[in-house]
C-alpha cells in the first residue's frame, strides 16, 4: 500500500486538500512534525471537508520517529523535490510499499530526509520561472502516477 508523507507542512489548506486526496484513494497520510498549524485549525478542517473520518492519519513527533516507523514497516522512501536528480515521476518505477515524501511549502524536504531517501525524483515543469508546484498539487500528481503505474485505479 502506498503511503503519502508530508514533512513539516506549513499551510493548513494544503494539508487539508492532501487529506481529501488520501481519503478518496484510501492512502495513508503521515504528518511529520513540527507542523506549521494545529490539527484543529479551521482552515485545515474546511479544506478536508467532511472527509477527515475517512483519512488514515498518522502523526510523527519528529523526523527520527517517522524514520523509525517507516523502517519497521518496510518500503522505500521516495522523495519529491524540484531539485530531484533521479529522474521524473514518469520515469521512476514505483513499488506498492513506497512512501511518497513531500516537504514544506517554503523549503521542501529537509537535508536529513533527502539523505535517507532511496530516490529523489521531480515532477517536470516546462517553465523555468516557476520554482515549484503547490504542495497539494504535487502530492496528487505524484500519488496518481504511482497508482497508475501500479494499476490501483479508483472504482
């Protein structure tokens, strides 16, 4: 089962939108603290609408706590970064137990996370003046490409 991980997210509506995507696909959502908001934030709940009860949500107090849990569960850590050097998400061959990691909106994945990733890939963009995509868009693009490759269509 694919797992989606947000490392230090800062903007509540982005995390709410990612949660809605996870609810729609049955994908686990892992949040690595510190978060830039409280989980009771009104904007977070609003973006996730009434789907929060359908989200398999896990919180990790730190990167170290998350890394330990991920290692125990197995699977590869696959980082998404605008500076990813291991090819695009289209070229990458996803596996069912992959952890798809996305960093904060302002700084991306921290160096500690990047160092532990089996691969760091990117989502191609044809416009050099755009630094990156919105976090919730990137997470959806990455998750749905992995699902497409693994033939995990939504009925």
